């Protein structure tokens, strides 16, 4: 195992981690603010990939414009799903279970709608102009598009961090996560906040799906793989914890990248092992404060 | 009221059992016997699942793991050792089920609510991945075909009665459990976990117990299915199988003991009618799930009972 192999796998892991983070941060945001676990989050990721494909192939837009259209489209789909369906069952007793089932039904419906519209065959999206080649540094060949994804991911992390901590909408979202009643009493439109958070989170998911499309082929059913990986991320990092999602994505991305290179057959099983280890030793997630155990 | 309700569901159970018992006697085709077997096996699977969700409030999205475990225990024994190992395969599957559900249970019940659901899903998918990838042992995506029970059980009708007997005994046991003090404790775990320690009982221990019991019967259903279909496939372990058993329970009504059984029957009959005519079965069940969750959360049996109660009270008003 020489040095260049390690660097190349490390970059590949960072790329994976960035995409995972974009999905998992949305998942964790929805959970943190709305206390909803969105099973269908992976489906919005998949929608993003298809929207980008459609924008580039039939509207002939520039790749980057296509990515933005995809993010907007996925966000809009998220807003519709939340305001037309999810909103109706907030506050119902045993709400958690039924919310999960509703988001589960979104997966089934979105998956089949995608099959009806785009068919079951693989779709591919080419890398944008100028990002086909690779970068040569110190004898290492690093694919340019992967570097671009990592850079975009870093920018999104900084913007998200700044928005959440230094702007009024970010503070409102965080405060709503802590205490919905008080925020409502202070005149904040809590239902609207939840809808917007849902929209932003699904837009992030769609953005990730569109960015990932040139690396992985676009197929229906991609949603479930992504949701499982991102739930491992949030279990490892701690649910509802923004930085936890980032570190969880980093760990899982790197573990998966090296597992794929060393034991390709069993790579997907390795990611579950990470989750099991975390569950055994720190079930509340690596980066959450230790909670008091109940009986 | 409780007493009358209990009479009602006992009557339902007796009529249903008699109905299933005469299926092969009427002029039925092999296909109809197969359909009845499917309802029985899925009915047991759904009732055992509902002991977790409807009774104890633990929504598991990973019961396919145990269902598949049962099917694959039988299938692998028959494939690698010999057809005579069908019944020993069932027993080994049940023992493995207890061991695995204890280990996984210890991990997943430490986290509550949504996390429980999500983690059971993750473990289910882990089992699916392993079965899918371990080609030379499990047959991977090809599944295992030609699983036929040995001796007298190889006869369709005998196997049907074998299935019926096991399902009836299992459901009777689960019904007993549900009405026992343990069942009351489990309802308490769902409704008011904070009070459970006041009874000198442990929430975690109760959850672990019912998790193991529920998984045991899910495995049993899986072992029976291997002989009904004569073939097994990795799809039995896939998360959509867990989703299907949830849909059956919620369609029938999770608040009633026999609700999930009714739901299983309904889904299998609908699948038989609609599934054959459309390739978009997931879209259909997705919309069905949406409609139930949004409009009829009590399920068919629950809504029916609510309607009956309402009618009874209206008549009471009219009469008095």
C-alpha cells in the first residue's frame, strides 16, 4: 500500500463524504427542527439526479445551471410533499410512526413516478466542460471533478454554518428546534419555518444527487441506498447534530473508500460494521454529549 | 364491553380457522390453496409484527431479517445438506432467531422512537447485503429453488394443514400473551413508559422480551413460506418486505389483535387482483399507505368497530 494509493483513496473518500454530508445534513436539519425522520430523503436525492439529467439533455442548459435547477426542483418537490401531506399529521398521537410511514409511502410513489417518466434504464450525465481531466500534483493523478465536488462541499459547509449561526433565519430555525411553542408565542410562523426547512433540506439532497450523477449512473431505486448510508452517518455523528453529520460523513466516506479498494465485495457491509461499533460503545452518536441513561 | 369485544374476536378467530380448514375440501385449485397458505403465513407474520408495534409501540422496519432468516435456514439446509433436513432447518432457524434477535435487540432498544425504526431497518439491510453478496453459499440474487419438504409433507394438502396448524397454534399463543399480564405491561410500555418502573418492571427488559418473541414468530412464518413457495429469494430480506408487513398491519388496524391478519388477507387478495395487472404495484401500495395514514389511521377493523360503536350509541339514543 504505497503513498499515492492512500492519497487517491483519501480523495475518493472525501468526495463520498461531501455527497453524504449534503444528504445527511438535510436529514439531520429536518429531524432537528421538525422532529421528523424523512425516510424519503434519498428519493429527493434521486429526483435531483433526474432533474439535472433532464435539464442538461432536453433543455440543453449548462451543467452547473442544471445542478441549480435540480436543487430547486427537489426543494420544490420537498415543499409540496411537506405542505400537502406531512403537515396534516403533525401533532397526531403516536405521530412518529405514522410520519415514518408517510415518508415511506413517498419513496414508493416517487420511485415509481420516476420509472414512469424516465424508464428503468440507466441514465448518464457527463461531467461538465473543463472537469473531464485530472490534476497532476507530485506525480499523483487527481480527478478534477472530484476536487470540484470537495471544494463545493466546503463552500456549502461554510455557508450553512454561517446561516445557522449568524443570520436571523438560522437562529429562528435553531430556536424552533429547541422550543416550538415559545417561538410561536414570539410571533414566528412555525409551520412556515418547518416547510422552508424541509424545502432547503430536500434541495440540499437534490443538489447532492445532481452532483453525484456524473460519478454514479442515475437509476430508480438509488434513493434507498443513499438513505441507508446517510442514516449510518447520522447514527455515527449523532442525530440532529450538524457538526456530527459532517464528521460522521467524513468517517463513513473514508472507511467506504478504503473498503472499496481493499475488499470491494464486502465494502457495503463494512459501513454497517462502523454503525454497529458506534452503537455498542456510544449509542447516542460519537459527537453528541453523553445522555443520562433511563432504566 | 371488553368482554363482548373478546367474544367478537374469538368468534372471528373460530370462523376464520374453520374457513381456512375447509379450503382444500371445497373444489379448490392448487393456486387457491397457495393463496390461502400465503394469507396464513403473512397473517402470522403481521400479527407477530403487531405485537411489537400496535401493542408495545416499537415500529420495527427490519422484520424482513427474521422472516428471511427462517426461509434461508430451511433453504440452505435443503440445498447444502439434503431434502430430509427441512424440519431440522426450521428448528435451527428458530434457535438462530432467538440468538440474533437477542444480540440485535440489545443494541437497538437502547435508542428509542424513530431511531429504533431506523436501526432495525439498517440491520435488516445488512442481512440482505450479506445474503446478496455471499453468492456461493446463499445463491445470491438467484435465490434457492426446489425446496420441497420431505416425506408426507411433500403433499400440497398435507403441507397446507401443517401450515394451518402451526399458524393457529402460534396465533393462539400470541393472543394468550397479548391478554396476559405481560400483554398489559407491554401496552403500558407504549402508553406510559415513565410509569412502568413504578410497577417494579423495566421498560428495556419488556421491550427486549417482546422483540425476541415477535422475531421468533416472524422466523417461523419465514420457515413455513419456504415450503409454500418451494423457492426463496433475497427479496424476502429486502426492506420492502418489512414495509409490506407494516402496510398489512396498518391497513387491517394496529389497535386490534386480528387487524393485521385481516390486513394481510386483504393485501394478498388485492395483490392477486391488481398486482398481476400492473407493473406499478409499489405506486399502488404507496398511495394506499398514504390514504390509510392520512384518512383511516385506525385501519379497516378499527374503523369498522368505531362505526359499530357509533351506530350502537345512536340506536341507544333513538331507543331511549
